[in-house]
């Protein structure tokens, strides 16, 4: 009997895939023993319409992975052993208490990893942990990722989460920098089946141009590929803007004209960046630069979009700013087919009413101890985490709480961080695996699998190319004695706060809800202004809601489409979404200026002085690369997911591999041959990787994917260890950051490559 005939599906569950930002709907069939029979794309999902990538169906293998942790681990005599939850919580309490006693709370730190952004529990309860920490030492994957977008959005539009998304479903011209949605499925632009949406642009007669040092699958699927020299996009985008001013084509458009300030300042700021200067530094000739500028100006609608390859560079914030400035001066900001703002169902402050204007965005509410890096968006650059742990003195970090993070593989100068984690007095990891990072933890607290929890993509639906909402309850029940992730986070917060293990998870939950509702009923722009908190709590209790789903219900009901606890009976709520298992589509993006603006001026700030000052340093710093160095860039593969899906055999078999891509000309020059090992060396580290000779990369540039290097001791990743790959972040430099955002520089790393 085959597996399929033995397992008879008895129920079908619909669920959003939590693995990447595309939020694909899944159709999951389950048998009578709660075993997954099959996972495929949900044809009726209002957003993804059946699209799925090879990772989506592996939620089954992830759930069944014998290496995935089911019980807490405590390190004894250098080895991790399974213990009861009571025992684990006691070790957590004692470890934290001893560090606080000896060094005070400034010795505590937290790191929050990427899967938290896809996790309803983290989105609603990480905050409690942060608040209970009592220290400013907050770090996250945001500073190896999108922090430049928060800072650019913050200064231009007023809040760190006011980030325009390219309206790819309606645009006539898509200009993409440093993004490879054919592998990543899109980022800060939630769009299931991004490749299909790209094809649709071409089918309706539009054009796609990709700027990337590598000829990616996305570049191949586009109309034009511009192989730029890594790290120089800021110059190219500035030159496009300069050219539009020089030719008189710059025009913000009547629809936003009275809401935009700083046009003349922008014009002066980009004045030194002529197409000739760009040609010299970026490797894209001046005629091409002029032509692209003219095409942008002539297109009925155009959207310029930039992601990882232009965020994780030295001038990441300046580039992010100039990309949206370019959208603005081509008349495409807040226009259908241009760069638009989502109006999410469970939204941030800008989606619950209120007038334009506000206190704006600031940075520097604190500084790191060793290098005095400013706080940005409530956190410090993770590039500084290693030195903050290793440098003695008052305020030295001595204990770390890692929430869904694997910084040993994800952050710059990994060998330093690996050493630093070893040096801690106490560490807790909330993680589903014993991996390169959690192996350092004294206690590992495992949440249930991705299928055993309620799901709603709070953060990603805020950046979607349509206004949609999709909620799914847990597909599979928890096993006996398992703790839900929100319960782990609430308990951790409670222990951090009180240093007492008897603290109740329910109390932490109730407190968070009371605070939230208390604020909303006093807020005159809320749809529950003036209402009685107890009456609303009664409605929530009647629905049987608690934990993250109760907080989500409050966000939905008080959001722009919300039911407002009875005032708008046809409005959205968790109940309404339970009745719509394929999601609710609120339609295409609509213009939101000026209502969305929260800058002190209540205008779009096209040229914030801080950014102009940063731009003035570019020409002194972005130099022609010397000939003896190559520039290292990263890449992603469709079947990989940062550092943590390499234990799925179905994904790692076949073509997925961690190679050093080298152009044939460079291979000849350096005596490298396909398949043979090469030594790659940067200022901070050195490693050996197998060479892949390919003409799909610019000369002078080499590429390694990140998230590999699973050959360290003390982990439990049996499949990943068979094909470990190398950790590219051994080469990235912790001392190089984008000074405006604190974001790490992960691309355009100067390296030497030698054949072995
Ligand atoms: N060189 C280079 N480095 C990079 C990048 C790059 O392009 N180049 N990209 C950067 C980017 S964009 C990012 S987002 C970061 C990612 O950096 P991180 O967030 O630090 O790393 P991840 O690989 O996402 O690992 C996440 C961890 O969460 C665990 N996990 C998975 N699901 C869950 C869950 O549901 N709950 C809990 N508690 N744990 C879970 C995994 O086991 C893993 O340990 O890497 C960055 N690093
Ligand atoms: N399959 C898969 N999907 C993922 C992930 C994954 O690991 N695997 N990770 C998820 C996460 S956390 C994120 S943040 C997103 C990221 O999503 P994307 O931003 O699309 O990331 P990448 O696919 O790494 O594409 C970045 C591109 O930038 C190019 N690049 C490097 N340096 C430069 C430069 O200086 N200039 C220019 N113009 N280009 C440059 C690289 O060659 C690469 O093709 O993907 C998400 N989706
Ligand atoms: S594209 Fe992303 S969301 Fe869609 S199935 Fe693949 S991993 Fe899941
Ligand atoms: Mo990311």
C-alpha cells in the first residue's frame, strides 16, 4: 500500500504559507490521525490564486522533521539535554537573575530574527519581551536587511513603516535594483507569484529593466539587464534624477504637487551626479543612463523598486531615499501603476484615521557603548553585537535572548559573533532547531511547528500590492505539554520583569490587551473612541479569543475595514476572516496622500537635510575598485530560505548549492576552474568555496549565497550537515555600516580570490 492510499484525507484546511513574504494560500489535506496528506496551492486564495513555490509544500516535512525540537533543552556539561518546561523556566530565571545581580539590566540584550516577521505570536508578543528587558540593547535582523527603508520612509513620509510598494499589477514600466523576485518571491512588496505579475506587465506592453551585477533569472525574464558595479547604485539613481532635472522632465504631478516639499533642494543635491560621473563609477554608460531617464519620464506609469542588493550597502539609506525621490519626480508617487501605499486591515497608526502631520521620525535616542552608533527605529545595529559582548566595561552585554534568529550565519563577521556568544554568561534561544546560534544557548525553548499555530501576516500584508486579509487557525493540534510560541514569549517577558517563575501567561496577555484597548477608547480617531473597555472585553471573551488572535481581532476591528465591535456589522474581524478561508480582497491600492503623511510639515519631504548631507559624501567614498580586488555580492536560491530550511532533503537535493560564482574572464585571470576550490579572503576572514564559472555575473564580481556553513559542532541538523556549504558572513565586515540606518554592508565586499 502506498502512503497516499493509506492516508485518507478527512479534512481540508486553508492557510497562508509563512515561509517568505509572498503569503501564498495553501490547501492542506489532513487524515484522521492528524497527519498531513498533501499541501498544494489554494486555487481560490484571493491573492495567490493557486501559486506555490517548492518551499510551500515542505511545511509537511518541516513539521515531521525529527531534528525539529519538541522539548526544551538545557546545556549541561557542554551538552544539550531535554528537560521539562518547569525545569527550563527555572534555569531561565536563575540565569537571568544571576546576570542582573552581577551587572544590572544593561547587561541584557535581545536579538529578533526574520521568522518573527512571519509569525503572529512574535508580532504580538515580542514587544512584551522587549519592554520587560529593561535595557536598550535591542538588535534584530532588520539591520542586516531593510533598515534603510524604515529610515527613508521615516524622514520622507513620517513613520518608519510608511514604505511605498511598486504597484506592479498596474505599472507600464518596472525598474528594479538589487532584487531577484524569481528567487525570493519579492520583498517589501508582498505579491504572490511575482514572476507571473512580471509577465503580465510585459503582456500588457510594458517594460522591465533589472539593475544587478548578476544576470539573475529575474534579469533573464526582463527586457533589459544593466550589470552595475556593486555598491554604486546610489550614483546611478542620483544621475537619473539629475538627468530628469537637466532635461526639464522632472515633474511630481498635479496629484501630489501641493503635498511635496524639497524639489529644489533635491535638484541641488544630485547636481554633481551627471551620467558621465555615473558611467565612470557604475559601469553603465552615460547614453544608457540618459535613455533610462527618458523612458521613465515617457512611460504612462512607472515604478522604481530596490531591495536587498541596494539596502545592504554603504549608502543603503541614500539609495532607498533616491529611489522614492525618483518615483516622485517622475510623477509616480501615490499614483496607480507607480509607488503606492497599502491600506492594510490590521494596520499601523497611519491606517486608523487621524490627520496628516505628526512628530516625525528621529534617530539617536541612545547610542551603542563601544562605537557610539545611534539607535535607529528602537534598536542598535546588529553589526555591533559582537563587540558589545566582547568589549569589557560598564554596560557590557553578558546575557542574550535570541528570538527566532540565527545571527551566527546571518550577520557580518560571523566568526567574531560566534566567539562572542561563547563568551556570554547566559543565553536563551527560542528556536525550532539546535543550530549554529542556539547551540550557544544555555536554554533552548522550542515553539510548535508552523502548522500548529494561528496565522495572520500582520507585517507583510502592510506592504502588499493589493489590500487583502487572510487569517488561518492552527491546522494541527499541539502535542501534550507543548507551549505555544506566544505563551513562551509571554512567560519569558513575565520572568524578565519579575524574576519569578510563577508569573502567569494569561496575566501578561490581559495586561497587553488592557493597555491596547485603553489607548484606543481614548483616541478620538479610533472607531471605538469613547467605548467601554469592559464591554469590548466581554465580546472578546464571548468569542473565546485570547493570545495573539485576540490582539489581532482588536487590530482588525479597529482598522480601516473594521467591525468596530458592533458599530459596523459588515466590517472585518477574526470571525469574518474565519468565514472567508480564502481571504478577503479589499481591492487594488488607492492613493493615500496626504492622509498617510506624518512628517512635522505634513508634506512629503523630498530632500531631508540629513540625507543630502550623506549624499555629499558619496563621491569621496565610492571609488573605482582596485584591480587586485573582486567585489563579493550575495544571492538567494528559490529552494533555500536564509539559514534554516537546509534540513529539508526535498529542497537540498539537486541543484541547490553553495558555490562561488566567478565570471569566465576572472577565472582565467586567476587560474580558477569550475568545480575546484578557491580561497576567498576579506579584511575580517577567509574561507574556501567551490568555484562555479558562469557568465551570469559581471567581471570583477563574485557571489556566494548566505545562510550556509552547517559544519559546526553541537548542532542537531543531520540533513544540513551532509551538505554544509560555507558561511559567507565570515567575509562580511562588522565595521562597515550604512551610517544613516546602522544597516550592515553585506554586498560589494572587497575580497581576494586564489586558486588552491
Ligand atoms: N551575507 C548576507 N547575509 C545576510 C543576507 C544577505 O543577503 N547576505 N540577508 C539578511 C536578511 S535579509 C535576513 S532577513 C537575515 C536573516 O537572519 P536571521 O533571522 O538571524 O536568520 P534566519 O536564517 O532567518 O534564521 C531564523 C532562525 O529562526 C528559527 N525559526 C524558524 N522558524 C521559527 C519559528 O517559527 N519560531 C522560532 N522561534 N524560530 C524559528 C530558525 O531555526 C533559525 O534559527 O539574514 C541576513 N543575512
Ligand atoms: N527562496 C528564498 N526566498 C527568500 C529568502 C531566501 O533566503 N530564499 N529570503 C527572504 C528575505 S529574508 C528577504 S529580505 C528577501 C530578499 O529578496 P530580494 O531583495 O529579492 O533578495 P535577493 O534574491 O538576494 O536579490 C538581491 C539581488 O541583489 C543583487 N545585488 C547584490 N549587490 C548589489 C548591488 O550593489 N547593486 C545591485 N543593483 N544589485 C546587487 C544580487 O546579485 C541579487 O540578485 O527574500 C525573501 N525570500
Ligand atoms: S513563494 Fe513564499 S509564501 Fe509562496 S509557497 Fe513559496 S515560500 Fe511559501
Ligand atoms: Mo530579510
